[in-house]
């Protein structure tokens, strides 16, 4: 049985993941408007992933006989400064998500909540991979440069990363 505190914290995490899904959707739209289709498909996939992260917690709460709350989502921006800013903000956002997952893990340990501790380990791994992926993208942008002439090459690189991630996920069996 989950504590009241854990139920509330998991419901807050649902809202966090939901916001990430809509933020990445907004960024996908921004990229598509700029004809950066590689970056757009990357962000559409990220958005779908965040939705899946949200649903995993939603279902976990229900499985544990708790109330899962469908969150109110703050509207994300529709305009963004440039490609580099989008990816550095995305990395910053993922770092905040990691901190929030770590707080949940700490709470599970404090409450000797072994079921939630085990459940959260998937998120610990996921966050490590996500942060590493965003850092790789920023490194590539730094190498290529982000002037107007470079956008085409950045888009191609991110499309290639996107394809590699999809292939790796398929090989792992879905997630
Ligand atoms: Fe779900 O926040 Fe990262 O991936």
C-alpha cells in the first residue's frame, strides 16, 4: 500500500511527464515549420515517449489501488529562440526530471516502499540515457555550428540519431 505522500508525489510526477510531452510537441511543431524534419521527428518521438512515461506512473498508481490524477498541463511556449537553445533547454528540463525521480527514489527508501523503489529503477536508467542523448546532440551542434548554413547538417545528424534510437528500442523490444 502506498503512503499518501507517495501517491501525491507520483501524481506530481505524472504532471511533470505530461508537461514534457506537450513541451516537446510544441518544439516538434516549431521544427516542422522551419522544415527541419529530422529534428521534428526526433521531438515527436520524444513527446510520445514522455506520454508513455506519464502513463506508466498512471497505471502503476491504479495497480497499487491508488487514485491516479489526469493532470492540468500548463501551456508550453510556441516560439523558441533557436536550435541550440531548444536542446540546451531540453537538457535542463531532463536534469530537473532526473532530480525529481531521485527525490521519489529517496522517498521510497525512506518509507521502505520496495515496490515503488523497484518500479522507479526503470526511470533512473531512462533519465541517464535521456541526459546522455541530449548531451550528444549539444556536442554535435557545437561541432557543426548553428549558423544558417549548418542547420541542414544538424537536421541530418539528428535524424540519424533518431533512427539509431528507434532501431535500438526495437531491438530491446519496444521501450
Ligand atoms: Fe520522462 O522525462 Fe526524461 O525521458
